[in-house]
């Protein structure tokens, strides 16, 4: 908007006569160039708008499909029920187990991936020798490219039996298994972006801290990382976004039991897994169909809030800095 | 000025967005309207929707010009549609009731003709180390509803039962719920899996696990449970033979009903369904062929 506001073309709309006069005074090629500029400007504006329109479309579609259940007389109350029984009569669409499942798995994934991811970023940016760094950073980034279904396989085949053995559980398909596999997915995002942010902190910050007599550790923890905090928190939020929206892995490794979990060592059912598992065969327009859209809308609102919080945090941090 | 223009543009796009979204709705209703015009309407059991659809697709491949529309809604809905004349065929996973037979006779003036086109049967599997070899239908129900939760209560070791079931969208989920559990709800902590393969995997690694899979899915990594109708009945291991002679209790025949003898496309379709090719599709869809 600022760009177009400062554009001399703005005058063309305000008042035609001076524009005409200036066109007459200037060489002939100015006019086609002005036209071209306008076309490009409009094109870029439309390109920028695509994202906004898409999100509005998704938003409208999601809520259009979710509303019928909220308006339906009976089952609305069952949204707050404790169980998810979509095919019993009458159906029960209790959202709590799904929300609790998603939150627990995501929280677990954050608890594992944030210390590891940020730790790795600090190591890579501040401690590692360039040769080590050149090798380790791409290796971590390759992890980001591993398809989620492959990580799911890894979760089922390796991690689940391991967790079952370690904790002596009846089944290895638990929230913890999901959290660990999701952490693997979030770590590359967190490390890569945090590392960029930390590496972008001007070298004089570190030098100043060191010259004041701080140890390297003190300088890193009290000066460099805080200076990069807005980038690091953006990285963490992106990681969380990846974790909460992930579907395939959790569908495969969390066991999908719709109970409100009381620990990390029980099976849980997440919102994404519920939608993925049931959307395929649900009858279009049925209450169950609309219920899945309610789940989708709740998930949408949650990710929206996370993004909003991330934005507020990074803004506040920027203002503080 | 420019700001106002951008706002205007944004407004137009918003209107377009709303329009597009509402379009998707009308598009769908348009489709169902088209279906009504085709030549053969099959309606009924949700369990059979996919099977029926597979038959219809294959049949339409072979007979160009034949239009078959398959819709679900439940066995009762299908039979009602047959009685009202809105469908020429009803899929059903239960027998037709005497009252329904009479209604058909009075409304359409024809006797019902029934075909058993496939069998629905499932296999319960447990871990190989589990010593429990047979269970009654009642015990299975207790396991799945959560009344029993340790193998000790069923003559096994002191091991917590891990209950594996299929997702709610699966026909098998509903079959077990209706047929074994007498329509009670699954225990909420049952692990709902997306495929028979993942159930197999989990039963293989978890000592206390029990799960159900489609016919022909068992392997030597797991043990198949022989099922007794009640405590006095003999334990029966599921197989195509025991399902077809009705001795295996966790199975049911799947029917197609027509009003009177089928003619034209209906007749061709039934012939196709009962042909080796049609029965091969039955097996493909994880049901048990009747021939």
C-alpha cells in the first residue's frame, strides 16, 4: 500500500489534467512504461491477494460445513460430551478427548523438540567448527524432507516396541510415541530457522560481551540468544504449527483411542487423525460429516491462535529490542 | 483514493469467494439429481455400499450404456425404497421382515426375491503367546464393551487386554458393534486402527492384544480365536466353509432383494454378481464369496 501511495501514478486518478500535461512534456516512451508499471503493480497485488483469498475461502467453507451440526437440535450438547461415538445411535461427538489428545501430543513434542532444536542451533551457530557445521546443518535439514509416513513406520516398527518395553506398557502406541516422532519432525524446522536467527546477530554483540569479561557461555546465553529471540520464537512457533497439524504420523503411532488421557503413556486420539480416518467413508451431509468439519474448524482456530500469538511475541520482542 | 480502490477489489474477491463456496453446495445437489435419471437404482446397507459400487463399476465397464447408482442409508432404508418403488434393488445385511414382505406384496404386487450374494465374516486374532484359544460371543462382547479387562478373567495370564478395533467409518466396526456387542458402545479406550494390517502388526507385538481383521488376513504371527456361540456350543474356527454353512457365529449373509423376478439390467446385474468375476470382487473387498 505504501508503495502505491508514493507512486507518481496516483496522480492520474486524482486529477487527469496535470498527468496529461506531464505526459505531453515527457518523451513518448513514458506512457507505455507507465502502463506496464501499472500492470505489474496490479499483478503483484493480485499475487499477494491469493493467499488472503485462499484463507478466506477455506475459512468460509469450513464454517459453512460445520454450522449444520451446531444448528441441529439434539447432538449439539454432545459436543461437550466425554466420548467420540460417531456411529452409535444417537451419535455422540464429544470433542474433549480429541482436543486433549492433540494438545498432549503437541505439548510433548514441544517439550522434546524445543530444547534439542534450539540447543542444536546454538551449537551450530556459536560453537561448532565451520567444517562440522557444514556437515551437520544439511544433515538436520534432510530430516525435514523425510515423509511423515516414513516417520510413522519408524514409530510403529522401532519406537513403539521400545517404549512398550522400557515402560512395561500393554501397548507401545501412546501419546509419548506420537510426541517423540513429531519432535523429530519439528526439530529440523526449529534448528534451521533458529540457527539463521542466531547467526544473524552482529558479531560485535559477542565481542562486546567477551571484552566485558563474560565467558563464552555467559555471552551466548545472556546476549546473543536474547538478541535473536524473535527469530528463535518464530522458529518454535513454526515447529509447533508443524506438530499440531501433522496427521499421518499420529494416525499411525498414537493408537487412536478416544479417551481423555491421564498420562503420556496411554493411547490418545488427535483431531487430525480423526478427520483423516473418518472423512474417507462418511456419508456427505450426515451429522458425522458436519461433526468432522466442526473438528476441522476447532483445529483451524487453534492454529490461528498459535500464529497470532507468534506474531504478537515477535512484535513485542522487536519493539523491546 | 487508491485505498478505497483496493478495498473495492478486495470486496469483489470476497464476493467471488462466497459465490465459489456456495457453488460447491449446489454442485453436489445437482449430482444427486442426475443419478435419479439413471436406469438402475440400488439402495441399502452401508456395509455393502463399497462392494456394490465395485460391482456396479465393473458391470458398467462391461455393459456400456448401463447406468447404475448405488446409495447407502442402511438396510431398512433400502428395503423401504424397494417397497416405495424408488429403487429396483435393495442391499441388505439382514433378512427381510415378514411385515416388509407383506408391504411389498400390497404396494408393488410382487413377491420379494432374495439372493445371498456374499458373506460377511471376521476373524478375531490374539498374540501367539496368548494361551487363550477360544472365546464365546458373549466374552468377545465383554472384551469390546470393556466389562472384562484382564486376560485372567478369561482363563489366560494376568495381562491387561489391549482392545484393537477398526475406525468408526469401517463397516466391520459397525458389524462387530451390531452383531457381537448387541449395539452397545465400544470401550472408549479401544485403539481404533485404520486398516487390518495395522491391527495385525499391533497384535504381533503386544502380548495382551486382541483385534479383528477381515477374512484371509490371519498369518502365523498371530493366533486365530475359535468362537463359540455360547458356552455349550462347539468352538468354530472361521473359514470360507464354516462361514458358508453358518457354523461360525460371527458372520452374516449379505442379501440383494428385488421385487419379483429381476428383468433387463437388474437380471444381468444379478447374473454378473453371482458369476466367478463378481465373486472375485467379493473377495477383493474383504468379504467371503458364496460360490
